[in-house]
C-alpha cells in the first residue's frame, strides 16, 4: 500500500486528498497535517485523509510521496525541516503557483535519493479552506508537472 503525506489541508490539499482516496480507494493511505488543527479534523471528516498528524515528522516518516500544499513562501523552510526525516526513494512534490524557486529549493535541499518534482494544478475556487474542498476539483484540469533539469 502506498502512503502519501499532504502538508497543508486547505482547499487544494484537501481536494487532492479526496481525489486520491476516490481514485485509489484502499490502495493508498493518505496522512495529512496542517498548522490549523481544525483543518486536520475537517479533512478527515470529509474523507480526504485516513490519518491526521499534528507534527511534520509524524506526517512524513515512512511515506512514499509528500505533497506540499502550503503557501509557496513556506516551502523552503518546510523542505529544510522534513529533509532529514524522509526515507530514500521518496518523491516530494508541491502544488504551488510558482515553480522556479520551489524546484530549485527541492534540488538544493533534499538529499540524494529523494526526488523533487514541481507541480501546479490549474484549479481552484474563489473561497479557500478545507470546507470548500471538492473531490472533482481536478477533473479535466491541467496539472503542470515541472521536473528539475
């Protein structure tokens, strides 16, 4: 079973978790974390995550994929913090709106054996937060994948 951690459970993170749970069913375990503890419980109630974690370390240990669904300016610090706790072979991606800096940080900060692939789903809503999440938010949406050179 694949394990995926989503860091940031706002509109995009929660919608992504819902879409993964819908598409992959029991073949994936989705772990979620957010600074807003209320977002964790909301995402769990909405079926976006199987398990909520209050710490970044608990969220990323033992997972296969990490999705950064936070503001872009928080991603550098997040990468620096989680890097020592990631297992070899983990893929880290993001859903940020800008790519050059984020992909560069991933390449600079993450150790060898961990891949960073930038991502940007061209989807969203006027309102934010997990209560606005939608399992179909990404249906027929372009999802730009931006691997490092």
